[in-house]
C-alpha cells in the first residue's frame, strides 16, 4: 500500500513538473508553479526559509521521500531503472557506501557555490553549480528533448484546426537556441541513463549534492524501513530489489543515508521481515535498524550542510538594490539578422544585475520556455554570465514591456517577480546607433522604423544635417528614456547587423 501511494504521488509530481517545462504559454505556472519552488536547491538559492524548513522536517520525519516523490531527476532515474530491471528479475546487489566520493563531490559543489559569490570574470563556478543541481539538470533535458516534440504536436494541431476554421491552437517556431546547452543535455541524459539502467540510484547516492545533504539528515529520521532479523530467512530478495544498493542482508543493516524510501523491499519480502515504522521503539533481540556511522562522518555531514546554508545566505547579499523593486503579483520575424557583439550581455528584466543572475540561476530553462517573444535563449559562452544561463537577443522578437512571464516562473530568485508597471520602467540597457550601417547613409533612404516602434519614445528622428530640414532624418537616442527592450534592433531593416542595437547594463535601474 505504501509503495502504491508513493508511486501515485511520484507520478503526479513528475508529470506536472514536466508539463511546466513544456508549457510555452506559461498557463500551467499559475496553478502548479509552486512545484518548481519547492525543489530543494532552488529554495536554498531563493532563501525560501519556509520551504527549506519544510523539506528538512519532511526528511527528519519520513526519510528521503523528497528524492523519490518530489525530485524530477530522481523519478526520471526510477523510470529508467524500471525498464532496465526488466532484463533481470532481481538486478541489484548491496554495495558499501562510497562516502569518500560523495563527500568530494559535495565539497566541490560547495566550493563552486561559495566561489561563485565573488565577481571573478569566469563561468566555471556557476556552471559547476548548475551542472550538478538535479532540478536544473532535468529542466535542461526536458527543454531540449521533450519541448520540441511537444511543439511539433502543437503545430500539427494548429494546422488541423486551421483547416477546420478554428483558432484554438497557434503554431510556434521550433529552433535550436544553444548548441552547447544541447550537448550538455545529451551528455547528462546518457550519463544518467547508463547509471540508472545498470544500477538504479547510483547518481543520487554518489554524485548528487542534494542527495548527500538529505542523506545526512535522513540518518536521524523518525520513520524508517526496519529489518526484523528473527523473521528474515536470508533470501536476499530485499537486497536484490533495492535500487539504492543500501540493504546489507547479511548483517541486517540499512544505510539510511542512501535509502530513498521507495518501499520496493517491503512489497517483495514474503516473510514480513521488513516494515516501515517508528525507528526509536525498543528493539527486539537480534534486530538491527540502522547502520553504524562514525563520528567523523556525522561531523562531516553536519559541516557540509551548514556550509551550504551559510553560502546561500552569503549569495543573497549579491542582489544589488533588489529591495528597491516593488513587487506584485507581433511583428513578423525579420530574417537574415545576426547577433551583435555586446560589451555587456543583456539579462532579463527582474534579474537585477548580471552578477545576481550568475549567482542564483541554475539554468533550468523555465524562463526560456515561456518567453513568447523568443528573446531569451541559453548563453553559449561569455565572461560575465554562466554557460547555459539566459541572455537576451533580438533576432526573432523584442521584449514587450507588458510581458512578465519569465519573472513569474523563476524558482530561485535569479529573476525577481515584477509587475507590468515596474517591468516597463526597468532599464536593462540602452540603444546604440551605428552611423555607417543606417539606411540614410548606406542607401540614401529615410527609414524611421526604430522611432515608430519604440514603446518609450526614447528615439526621435532629426535632420542628418543640423539646421537643414530638407535632409534625410536619422535616429537620435535618449538613453535616459530607453529601457533596452530591443524593439529598435528587431525592426531595423539593416543586414546582417542592425544599424541600432542594445548594449546591456551590468546593473539594472528603475527610470
């Protein structure tokens, strides 16, 4: 019964979280966006104390149920392991915990987490943090593999609906946003696939930093899976069905730091020698319920968990002027354009600054998925932001001032939620006019597209020759009024580079 309940909850959680990454309209986030915010590491980055305390209490009460019910990457591994298990009825075996490897991965993760606080011009630290976070890793796989299939299906329905004189669906462009991110997603997928296919939860119990931290906490959980040595007939079924490889049937011990409370062993034991119960009752003779842990291992786990929480607090101090932002709740594509070289990359409105985005974003791609204007894409390289984190570019659209979807879905605080009023007055950059590429000088033709489409009126057309009202007019940019939305860059007919482009600001401001 417990196993069935766990499977039902895991199925619901996994399905809804996956749909969040597939919903390019952003509709589902209004109802189920909280599922992204209760993931362990995003909650730490957002300093969501209520979620952190709730997950810690959940683990102290019931063990690592987070890993088997809430974490999408953990459930994804269970799905792969289920298919892999079909090749053999009892595919697993007990293996001692590789604590030396787990601790080194955790130390590497925490060091990258802490060093990411600094303003060093490198992407290595933030990329390391994003790469090992389980929620972000699953998000990148869903965005790169499942979202295109979802969009193709949507476009097929839109085509059929159009022939039936219905507009219930609309087609959307499918395009490769970042080749490096696709490569990272492919490597992540095949690594996890092989590990889960061969030996279940190897990644969770050896590499994943969230699993290591929760594993330390679960050693003290109140409810645990307990082995009754008097009833056990040493059939090894529990050990051979344990995808965490944490049941030592010979000594009747369970390594609770690796047990994810999947309940598989309980359902397979025909002797009723295994039960999920309160762990601190008086033990019957010959009954062993917990694997002994050395004092050094306990101290290392406590120190690691403490450092992770301290680092989260330190990173929160890097949100420059975030408290100053008050928070509440097309044009056809112009082909043939290439991305201009910007001295400072453009970060989404609400990200506060390039540094804040770098220190808080786990590159889960939720904001990229819901961007209707096709402005956001994962960054392929750069000094100021991490690989895979979102940047803005205007070859396919511009950032409409009334759109706040990216700020509404971010679970980590990398993009602070904005109202439409605050969004329309947030300056993320300013337009720069390039004299030699503008049509009045290249083709002797007066254009004015940039001025006509500027939503803030920051661009006006003035005579190219002072005092000569008959000369061709050229754009003049008022940098104080420009918010960096990119409408001018998008509609500029100059090829292959726009004659006007947006230069990013490292720190955003409200104008």
